[in-house]
C-alpha cells in the first residue's frame, strides 16, 4: 500500500502560547484538522469461504440461471467516465473462448480524446476523494465485498466463465481471492492510521502522520488470466485516496465491468474509477504522455512492462511529479520433487498447477525438477493424471480446464509445438487439438 501513498508530517509547536504549524511536505495541499483519519477498527477479517457448487445447492442453481441468461442475451458494455456512460469508440465483441460463434459481450474501445477525458475526470475528482475520510472510503469497499460475497457473486462468476473460459471452481476461487484482497486491504489501511505517531514529541510538540493519495490520476492496466488480480490492481489504489482510469484486457471486459457495477451499487462516487477499455498501445501512449500521471499498476507480459518503464523514463522531464510504476510481468512457477516427497501429492499439485485454466496463470507450473530415484514413477503418474483430466466446455461442471482465452493465444501455443520435420523431444503424452471456430 505504501507504494501508492505519501506521508505528510505536521509538527505543531507550543511556544509562548502561540501555535505554529509547519508543513514539512506537500505544502500546496489545503491543511486539514489534526485528527485520526479512522475511528472504526473492526476485527481482522477471515478468508472468504469457498462454495463448491455441488449439484442441488443454492449457488449451483443461481449460477446456472445466470449462465443461461448471459448466454442468451449478451450485454453491451459502455465506457464509464465520471457519472456518464458512453457508447462512443470502436465497437468490439468479446467472444466466448470455448465457442467463437457465440458472443459474451459487446463493448467499445475508447478513442484518444475519450481516454484524455477519463484522465482529466480522475485528476479532477482526486482531491475530493482524498479528503473523504478513511472510514468512508473503506466503508464503500467493505459494502462492495459484502455484495460480491452475496447477490453479485454468481453474476460475476458467470461473467468469468462465459467471458474468460474459467470453470465454476476457478471463477469461485477468483471471487474469494478478490473479496479477501478488498477486506484485508481495508483492514490494513485502518491499521495504518491506528497509531497517530510512533514518535513522542513530549510536551513541546505533537507529531502527526497523515496519509495521502497521489496528486493526478492512477492508471490500471489489468490482465485477463486472473479476475481477482485484475480487479485489485484497479481498486486497491482507491483505498489510499487515488482516482483510477481502468483499462481491462479485451478478454476480461465483461467480468471487470460487473465488478465495477458492484462498486457503484456500494456507493463508489462517480469519477473514482473510470472504466475505459482501449487498444493497449493507444492507451499507453495517452497515459504516458499526460503530465498529470501519478502512477501505473500493471499486470501482463514482461515485454509490455519494460515498454511502460522505458516510456515513462523518456517523459520523466514533462511530468508534474515522479510517477510510481507497480507491475508484474510474465512469470512461471517451478516445482522441486525430492526423493522423500509424497508422490501422489506432488503429482496432483503439479497437474493442477500446470494445466488449470489451460496453463494461462502467471503461477502456472512450467518446469519440474525431480530426483532421479523417483523420476520414472513421477512421470508415469503425472501422465496418467494429465490424460484423465476433463477438457471441455466450461458450462459442463465436470470440466477441469477449457479453451485458451483467445485465438491469438491458441496460435501462440500452437506455433511453439515442434513441426513434423523437427526432432521431437521426449513427451509424456502429446495431443494437438484443432482450433474452435
């Protein structure tokens, strides 16, 4: 959190009955009363319970209804800038990853002038949102988590299944993770303001810590492979008093929009999060060239993250302040299987890490280091488990994993497979699926 906030230290000296206030930092800001920013300190939250969506359960029935409704009637998703909803921009479709003939949603890619308007709106709204008390800011997000855990839960899960090809349990785990992000984020924000200051000024001075957001706008560029990660990149900065321009991935627009709908129902003021799907290069060019840029939170490929750092560096002389860049690039997991390991557990965990969500998660297992003494047993067991996994339509609750997120992702994987004339490495099993059209 401290990456998206700054601290203002006010020292009040009592000398000869005259109160003098010295602003050590951010003197341009209007002075506020020296009082705690938070008065409500709830108990530490607990992790959200995972619902299993077993046959006949209330959540299964509700999810089935949402999936049926969404499959029959694709939503049209507008741009959201302040209080206004707009259908300007290039009209695009978000197809279902597992059936390209079916449309999950219609949405609009913003034009450069629309992106500029969104940045101006976020910059204009930031001072008033920052002056909102921590109690009120956290209250909005805490109400939103209650809605996500309740009436919005199956709506968002259905959007992740239809729009991103997640299975029901994968979408459920993303939902629980997002709820935890927000609940614990609000809890830790309250804890930051709990102690007025760790420095005892004695009778001659009062030391006071004041947490501020960043002047300007915050840009969030979020990935498709994790709904929880995408949403928290855009939402968490608002806890500190920042206002955000959110560009979701083209393959997660539907689910991200439903999360934002939930925030609006919880009372999020207009302009705090501006929802602007856009072509990535167009968005980056507009954001990185704007002098009011306060920070960027990013999730995606390492190449794009390097491009962001490079572009921000090239424009550093033109910014009104030094922007923060917080990003996660491409990353893959690895497993080490020792000779003393529980092989059945190692096989199960490796199969899940490697193949869940078609291996598209940043934490997907891409390599395994196995002790030679157990290598044969491990590989045979892993091959048997992998071949038994159910790969099908995610609307089938037996499905373990489904299609890749997009046609581009399919060709990227397909082109990495060895051609017939190439020498094949040793494969545990090998299967090539045709593209779904």
